[in-house]
């Protein structure tokens, strides 16, 4: 990478993953999937089918570290990439073409902002930027939203988007072992992807967003220039003062990341929307099935799961028989109407990704064991969500938003509500920065600092710490962890899931977990904090050492973090819950 502000005046940039130093022409593939929950698969990283955006550029850059290449493979779907591409290439004739809703961009003019990617994050940000009075060119493949989105109803209501839900459940239900039912007490909803896309397109149309269909082929920036040049695959050229990539996690090929951070992990899920018999015999259809970690996928004859009794079958009780080397997964279910449900076997997070074939097999076995008969499958879904990993650095001439910018909760995979929530404030900050009339590189660096200030980097480091812990837990510890998690005060577990807790509040969250958790989880938390690289990464980030922006405030934060660790130990040893009240 050639840092912004060097004596080099011209720098063509698209892929920083060149394998050799010097001038290298490199082709990268970016998904134009409209979903924040980008999904993935094994081999064939070189193939780019429908729904993908290609980018080609020449850059003077040394070879990237191997960890960056391996992280990028995960962002693109790893060994599950063929099924990820298949998922992204789905069609829906009920969703109108973007070109029918938005005017075509005038190539004779320079846009204030070019947004690359036509998913929820890209559409939401484009509309908010245009609302600020900026000229916005939306570039990408004209594809529909194809993934299933589940959200907490109160979060969508606060965004004024509740009308885009096509099903609401009054409660969410969890099982953390046999006869260990937990009701969360929070409304959950399923997003109607057609309604949401129509709503976001209407916003874009009202605010004057313009559209250019196609694939980006080349990006050229001059460090002292106030515009960047994008060349499309058909040879057309678009000029813009700021480039924002919102094309999903695979857009990481455009970006540079911090060093010495934990590697990218993955959440994978295989799901079906189907007509079934027997679902209501096993679950309350009026509640959303949020997590069922019971191990009904192994060691059971058909229709015997409901007959399990402690000490009479190894899968009964906590169900840990034969699970020592097993990566945990759970059933996620939505009863859409009588006899029709969406069912998904999900691995929350692991390294490497749990294959779709394993998840499909577990789902089929689980349903048979529970006596749920699948009569007709209307849709299959392959969900691959890259989570965690290093954050982008600020010193680069291209910016990002949504999953492309790591706005995905590392420990949960949630992103759509956060991207929609942050789009207005981010757009306002971008508008203020563009009014300063800075060079391309300087504007991009300021935009990155606005999107990922040090406080948000501390929060993200804590979330990565939690993700790394979850990725190492077996089924018994996973059940103990979540049983404790949902017994915390609402403001803590809800704030953690929404990425709305400050870095200091996250320390209090950790204290509550330590006080409420069983001894086995207390030990794992302390061990993970003190010995795991993710704990060291979090401490470096809290201190400002990860970005090099250390100052008195960050030094104080480091001391506060160290003190918090001692308080955690004291809370456990002396059982002093008043320390965190």
C-alpha cells in the first residue's frame, strides 16, 4: 500500500492483495448480494457467477501478509463459495429493477459520492447521503434481496420500519438442554425483503439518488486530486469525490486492515422454508424459536426426542454424550402460518466454518427425531456470515459501509439493523467532511475516523473477545454461557446484541457475567482474558496501542480495564454483586 500523503502522485487501487511487489494487475470478485448476512463455501474462489461485481486495477504495492489472504478467503465464503454464489444469484420477479426506479447517472458530471453495492446497507446509505444534498451515484448489479432477515421488533420500530415486517412473534424461545426452556420476553420479527427493498428504493428515488448498473473494472485516485475515477467493465467512466464500498464482506479485497488482530471467523447456516407436519407438537407456534441447542440431531431414532429422560439415554439432560469434539449448532425456527415454517440449523461462530453439508444433515436428523415431517420445500438458504477479524485502517483512499466495513456483530452476526441505524448520522458526517473540499485521500481518512473512532474500536475489540470465546466453547459450556447471558439485566444483554453498550458499559457487562455465571464459565472468562490472543488484542485496543493513538485518556482506559479485571476476580472470589450495581 502507498500511504496517503506520500510523494507518489498517482495510485491505481482496487485490490491490495497483489502477490508480487511492483506494478501488478489484479482481478477481484465482489458480491453484489443484497444482504448483510453474506453466505459462503469451499474451493472455487476464482469463479465469479451471477450477482458478483468484478474489479481490476494496477497498484504499486508489496505482497500482503498471508494472514490477509486467508482472511479474505473467509470473507469470500471459503470452501463454501459455490453455494454462497448460488444463494446470491437467486431471482425474484416480484422485486422491481432498480433501473426502473432511479434515474441513470449523468457521466458528464462528477458525483459527490459513489456507493458500490445495492444491498440494504448500500441503498440506505445512498438515500441518506442524497438527503444531505449530495449527488449520489449508486453502482452495482441490479439484483433482488434474497436472504431471510430476522430482527428485534423494537429496533425496527425505532427506525420507523415496523411496516416492513411480515410476521411478528410476541416472544422468543430458547432451549439450553433438555427441559431447560428460556423465554426471552422480547418481540421478534421477520423482515419482508420485498417490502424493505421497495421502501429503500422509494427513499432513494425521493432523495434523487442516480443509478449505474454494471461492474466496476478499475479505480484510479490521485493523492492531490479532489476526485477519483471509476472505470466500468463496459468502458464507461464515473468520477466521484468519495468512494464508499457497500458490497458485503467480500469487498475486503478493496481494503487494508490493521495488523495483529484475531483472524476472521464465520457463522454458517442451512435453512429451508417448507410445509411441514408436527412442528406445533414440539414448539409454541406463537413464539419465535431463537435457539434450540438440544442435541436432537444425533443418537436418536425417529420421533423419539420427546421421550428422552435423564439417565435413560445419553442424549438426555445436558446431552453432552459424544460431544467433546463437536462444534455446537442450534435450530432457529419461524412459524410463518399453520403448517409452514422457516427452519435453519445454525453454527453461531467457529473457525474454520462448519460446512453446509454438516448443517443440512443435522437439520434433517433433528427434524426426524422430533417427528417433524417435511412435506414440501419452497426455498433453501445457505447463509455464510464472516464475523470478527481485523478492522479497516483509516489511511486508505477508499471507504466502506455495512458488512464491507465490519459493521457485523462478531459474536452474533447481526448487521442489518445496525447499518440502517447508523446510516443517517454517518451520511451527515460525510456531508460535513465533503464541504471541506479536501483531497480524495484526506477525505477518505476522515470518513474512516468518523465511522470507526477509537471508542467504537474498543467496543468492537470487546465483541471480538466474546466471539473468540464462543468459538472455543463445547455444547455444555455454550448452554451455560447463554443461560447466564439471558439472566443478565435487560439493558446489558440487549445492549450487547445491539452493539449499543459503550466500552465502559461492556466492562460492567463482563462483571455481571462473572458474578452470574457458574464456576466453569467464570474460569473460562478469566483464562480467555489473560491468556488468549483475543484478550491481549482487546487490552491493546482499549489502551489505544492497536492504532497507535495512545494518549492520557487511553492510558486511563487501560488502567480502568486492568482494574476491571481485578474487580472481576474479586467479584467471583468474594461474591460481591454490589461491585457492579
